[in-house]
C-alpha cells in the first residue's frame, strides 16, 4: 500500500483529520476574495454544460463558500430555468474536470464532487446532505419535488420560511429561507461568541466582520473552547439538539427535491472496430475537450510530455473527468400537509350526533326543552298570581262588618 510521509493512502487517521481541520482554519483566516482564489474555479472545471437542449456556462452558476468543501457553485439560483418534461434528456447535464493534479494526497480521501439538490431559497449544507459523484464515472440522478406544510401554533411548533434575526444569521449575508439546519448553526454561532469570544467563520455576518471579534482557533484557549462546543453541537449524537436549541423548530412550509433514483456507469472507451482507431478516436475526443478548459489542457499536455502510452494516457484522462445528469423522474410532486383533527364546529357536530345516538336528543330537542322550561316558568307565574288573588279575596271575606 502506497504511503505519503507517514500517512497511509485510503486509511483515515486522527492526524489526517487534524491536519485537514488545521488547513481549513488557516484558509478561513484569509479574506473572502483570497479564500475563493485558492479554491477550484468553475471556469477551470466546467467542460460541458447543457440544460435540456440549451447550452449553459459559468454565468448560470452562483458561487458561495463552504467551510468543509471550499468553493461551491449553485445552478439555477438566479433566473429560474424551467422544464416541461421528465427524463435525463431534459435535465442538467455536466462534464467536469476534477483538477486531480491539485489534490493533496495526505488530505484528499477521494476524487470527485459533492452534489446537493435543493430548493432555490434553501441554504445547502454539503457536509450534511447530498451525495458523492466519483471521478471516472457517469452518474444519473433522478429527483422528485416534495412539499410539506405544517400547522403553526397552537397545533405545531414551526417557523415561517421568512424567519430572520437570531434564528437565521445567514439571512444577513444573502436572502435565504429559514431551515432547521440554518437555525442550529445560528444557535451555535451565538453561543460560540458568548462563551468562547470568537466566531465560526462559515457565518461571517456583517456585524461580526465590523466588530473586534476574531475567528476561532486564534489561540489555544479559544481553540479548545470552540472544539468542545463544535463537538457538542455536531459530533455528540447523545445530546438532544432540541435541549440546547429549544427554538429551532422545523420550517412551516418545506420544499425539497428528493432523490428517487441513482445510476452510476463506468466511463468507457469510445469504441471502434480496430484498436488503433479506438485509441486515436479517444485521443481526438480528449483533445477536443481540452479546448474547453485551460486547466484540463495544461494537465493533459503535461501527461503527454511524460511519454505515457496512448492507452495509459486515455485512461488517466477519463479518470479525471466526471459526468453527471440531474433530472426529474416525473413532473408530479408529493404534497403532505397537516390539518386540524377537530375544529370547534366538528366538536359541536360530534356532540350533537352522540346525544342523538344515545339519548335520542337533537338540537331541535334542546330548543324544545328550553321552550318547555319557559312555558313552565310562565305557567308557574300565572298560578302564583291566581293563588295570590284568591288569598286576598278570602281575606276580604273574613273581615267583620264593624271593621269595614
């Protein structure tokens, strides 16, 4: 097994994780512009892009920085690209160059890309969701729209997607919707600043950047404090996140695109009948691809300069490329919603039905009882007056004549 300076390829060690974390922290001490320049650039990686029958390019992607993966690029985040048909032909088709020559062997566990299919207004977290697309393979990913609508208070604790403030610090940097993951990270950021005196550099809000607060891991005391707090929030599965972040409820209306199917194929040679023709055909194909990316062209030329055999050269080039297609399996979507089990009207209706079933009582019977009670009161009042009149008459008859 090949080794690199004490690290074993393909085997994760504690030192490798520490080195990777140190590298991430060092990079995040730089300014946003410098950090972005150090990462992989889309114009170097994107060789081909098609959405349905139309070509797309780097201008159709929006860049954002992620603490764990560096530069990330979102398609269809600005102007909405719609499709009226389902299937691989009518989705997004990409061919990407992994820039494998820039990987650090002791830190890179695998080559490829992390893909997250998400709603336009949602903040993606590739370290928690999505799937890995390996280099040297063609991957087809089918998706289906899912929408969940929850009842609010008093039936269910949830927040509207427009929630901002302390529960959604990301909203201060770009207009993204509230989600439970966003809230947990915002909760972590607030506690990190309060307890450790430093901030998590994935959420550098304008207020933080304009203050004297520094990013974590500047000194040993802050590093230990932030490490312990990070483990509390994200590593310790025994801790109930609802206890440490009691206000991080789910979003009331949640829209997601769920993966329904995934197929992966090995990239094969461009087949012809003769071996020589096959190699030549493959070489011409790779040469045409190199014209679409300067980074791929320089890397491919460096391989040619090393006098690899044509077959070995083609194999290395194929391994450095990734093809991915993302599409809707079907255009219908799944809609799940919560509704009140019983409304006040339902309670009254059910009560009347039960009374009618068990004691033969209906709403009409209730009014009849009230009518009967009223008649009894009126009748009783009349009898009382008649009795008083008769009593007065008897009293008058009993008075002696001389007293009159």
